[in-house]
C-alpha cells in the first residue's frame, strides 16, 4: 500500500510553510503551522479556554448492569468572560481499581451505533469511562444559537469560528481538566476516543490538548483519519453538504477538488506526534474507507519517527514483504501509531473497546 502514496500527491508534513525541511528541533514550529492550517481550513478558530471549570452537581446512578462499575452523573460549569455554560456527563468507575485510567468519549442518544457502551472487561482492566452527549454541548445540526456556541459567540457565530467538531472536542478536553481537579485518576494514561463524527471530534479535541497521551479514532473517515485524495465512499462534497456545521466554512470550498487541499489526514496523524494514536477500521465500512485510513497512518508516521518514536510499524501476524492490505483481525500495534481492522461495518463495538484496552496496556 505504501506505493499508492506516490501517486496521491500528498502535501509534505515535513516541509515548513517556507519550503525548508523540518528537523526535530523545528518540529514545534511545524506543528504550530499544521494546527493553524487545520483551524483555518477545517475546524475553525480555536475557542477560548474557560477561565474556571467546576463540578456543580454529582448524582450516584448505581452499579451498571454487569456490576463491574458504578456510574455517576456529573454536571460541570464552565466560566468564560462572556458567560457560563453547564453540561452533564456520566462517569463510570471500576469497582476494583482505586486509581483508574479514564477513557473520555462522546456520542448521541438517537443512534445506538454511537452509544459506545463499554463491555465489563474494560472496567475489569482498571479503566473508567466518561461519556457525554453532543446535544448537551450543541445539537448535531445547523445553528449556533443555543448551548455552548451561544455563550462563546454572543455577537453571532462567524464563518471562520469553530465548527461543532472542535466545540464538542474542547468539552472532552474540559473533562480531562475535571479529572485532574478531582484527583484519583491515572492521568498519564488518559484516553480520548470516538466513532465516526465523534472519532473526528476526539481527534480535534486531542490535537489542541497535549495532555491527552492516548487518542483513538474509530471509523472516522473523511475529515478524520482517512486520506481524502483518491478514497472511496464519502467525499468532501458529501460531508460539507449534509453537515457543514461540523467545520468552518472554508472546508466546504474544497468540495469536488480534494487535490487542492493544503493538507490531508496524515497532517492530523503527524500533529499528534509523539503521542499514541490508535486507528480502527471495519472491512465493510466503505463510506469511511478503512484502507485509506491505513494510508494516513503510513503517511503521518515520518513525523513520529523524526521525534525518535517508532511511528507506524506494519508487520502484523502474517508478515509479507512490504505493505499489504489488512484483513479482519489484524492489529498492527508495535509502534506508537496503531491500526486495527475488524469485520463488519460502521460503529463502535465491543471489539473496538477491547483494542483500546490492548493498545493502552501495551504502551504502559
């Protein structure tokens, strides 16, 4: 598959805006260039951080059905210069671990594929799970006049302001802050994870919060971890037509001309360096194109390698010379960029949760 990259004409992640080569010493400058580019062309401008975050309510929800964790409903209040905003999330804590790592994830209530209910073994391995609903931040639809955007943009949301992916992602980051304030969590192994639009959200949240050491993208596809040049399924035209509010307005101008994008998914993979990234794909998820998600892992790896990390090591259980197309059951997990392929289609399933646990535990 590596040979495919030669024909896609991808922008070089290891060239500064002025054309000079990136070195390990100049990587922070290059990362800043990439983040500025992603804000102007994809996510919108980074919103301000809250000046204060505090818990205003905690409700005990009791044991989960499998008995491996006890759940709480937490309400956080965020204070900004322009006002305050509150949102709830559930925090499920393993019953057998005094200092768990926490997996922060997000979903929506009307689609069970994104409910992201973890199996009992996630808790048995010492993980807590924090889960919020996107609609409690800002509804997954057009408009910025309710929820968090109404507080952040009292004079109206502008075309280059943060789209909803970045707004949702920043609230996932705020949960990380809450975990630190509360104490009792294994913060060096915090995970941010999501599926589909929420895989894109998790990436957006992690890109702008270097405190998140583990990032997991499940079936995130276009505007996530899939190279858009030459991919099958969803295009920039598709995504910017039915969900333009996920992004800043500029992203939609690339509809039908993906080759003109000044970045691609490998920029996202690269900008997470030297942190740990897991990308999971599904064989029948043609819309996301799991093979082009694998390409982003390959193309983004040089940035990690530049910083002395192993990047993406593509051998797997049945190595053959060079790169090959993955098959269900493959889990390439030797480097700090990992890729897992499973059978089936789009969604966040128990197998994906198991891969997250394996991924984090293998890096400890």
